[in-house]
């Protein structure tokens, strides 16, 4: 370490500073697009795990168990390398050659579908946390099952699970680093590229660390504000009684 030639200026010189900004942009876009998939699909699957229709519950449970128990890195490889070989040849060729940035879309689907299995468990937990008396009262008031979910279970359940959803939201940003294995130029990949060009590995990965920390702190601040606005007054006290 004493002979290491520190050069922090490399991080703000061309083209390396531009690479870092590009990696930051790709990370944010990838994480947000995957989160849209995860939140939408995960909410549907989470609801399906609680409905009084056994086949839907079985299908939703199968999805959760499948995607949650396969390492996300393996899923990344399956989406990028294996899927194009399993579909019809013309479609596989489109996935590999004609689709713009196929590695980005493979990573987006992988992270979105994997995180959806985790979001589904949070949604299921939130719905099951609503006291049964509220559902019974809603049904006694003449609401259908769908209306009970729409007006009672989901509004309360989602407010309960804002804190764990924060962890999942942060997790999807951190998991974007796995996308470098299939060629997505996100923060970690651009840091490795800078290291290979300049041999300033400490500086490059220190910059990546700062960027990830900045994202995490920003998201935590925003999600804490959201949590404060959606918190149900007195809910924790009732849960401990």
C-alpha cells in the first residue's frame, strides 16, 4: 500500500467521469424499471396468495417458491443465455441480435421477476396482518370479495408494509451490480472498466461505493417520509396488545 500511486483526479477526468455518470444512470433506470415490474406483479401474486380460490393460491405459491429459491445470479444467466435457445429460432434471434440492448432487458426482467416473489410475500403478510374482524365487517356491510380487497385489505395492508418494501426497494438497487456479469454497464461495471484502463482500482471502487451510498441515503430519506405519511396511528400499540 505504501507504494501505491494514489490519483483521485482520474475520477473527474475524461472519459472516466462520464463513464461513472453513465453507470449511475443505467443503475437508476434499470432499478426503477425492474421495480415497476416487481411491485406490479408482486402485488398481484401477493393478493392471489390470500384469495379463497385454491388454484390461484397454488399457482402464486409456486411462483414465489420458484423465483425466491433460485439464486439471482443463476436467474440472470438463464434469462440472458438460456431463454433465447429455448424459444423459436426467429424469436431467439430477435432476443439476441435485433432487440436493442438485450442485456439490459434481460437484467430488467430477471430483477423484476425475482423481486416480485419477495414483494408478493410482503403483500401477503400485510393483508394477513389486517384483523379478520375488518374483513368480516366489510362482508357484512354487503361488500363483495373484490370490493373488500379494494376498499379495506389493500389500503391497510400496503400502509403496513411500507417499511419492508423500503428494504426490497434498496435491495433491487444493490442487485443491479449482478448485471455486470451479462455486460450491463452499471456502476460496478464502469468502475471495473476505469480500473482496467487506469490501474487505479482503489479510486474507482471508492467512487462506486460513494455512488451506492448516495443512492441508499436518498432512497431511505424519501421512503422514511413516505412511511411517516402512510403510518396508521396506534396500529403498533394494538398489535402488541
